């Protein structure tokens, strides 16, 4: 058997190998994307959005978080607890350590997932506070 166009067959073979390599890279990158994305349940996402929206839109709640008053910060957590009775909430700022008794050492449940989100708030003096919101289901 005589091959008339050796260069043509070689280019076709190279193109097929290139397609296999490209397909392998695409499949590998798609598998990494699925592993890296955490899955947050819809009710938790909605509670996180409500908490952040409330802090952003309500000046009273925002002032309470920036001023580090434990009694008034609890008002926002109890407000959210009324909206989402199946969920537990803890909200704090790292700067309010004295009021919360070292909140960075989390005192919540350890037998279920705890979802954390945060928002940066500013007061009228342009001082910033990072508000940390932790949410979990009360029952497993």
C-alpha cells in the first residue's frame, strides 16, 4: 500500500491528538469547579441575604452593630429568629470582643454545618466594622 499524501495524514493525526488534549483539559477544569464550590441551602442563602439587607438598609440596626451594644445587637438576631424560626443566628464584630466574651471561639453547635457570611459597615465617622453572621439549623 502506497501512501500518497503523508503530510496530510500527519496533520490530521496531529489535529485529532490536539482535540483529545483539549477535551481532557476541559473535563478536568469542569471537575475542579464542582469540587471548589460550596453548596449553601436556599433557606440559609435567603436568611443571609435578609440579614445583610437589614443591616445595609436599616440605620438603627447598623448603628447598634457599630456601637457594640450587646443588648441592642441581640435585637437583630431575635428579629431574624422571628422570620426564620428553624435557624439559629449569631452576629458580632471582632471589635466587640469585650461584649461577647471572645466570639471568635464559636460557642454554637458542632454537630451540624454552620454557614458564615460577613458585611462591612461604616458609621458617620467613616469607621468600619466587619459584621460576622453565623447561621445554622436548630435541628439536624
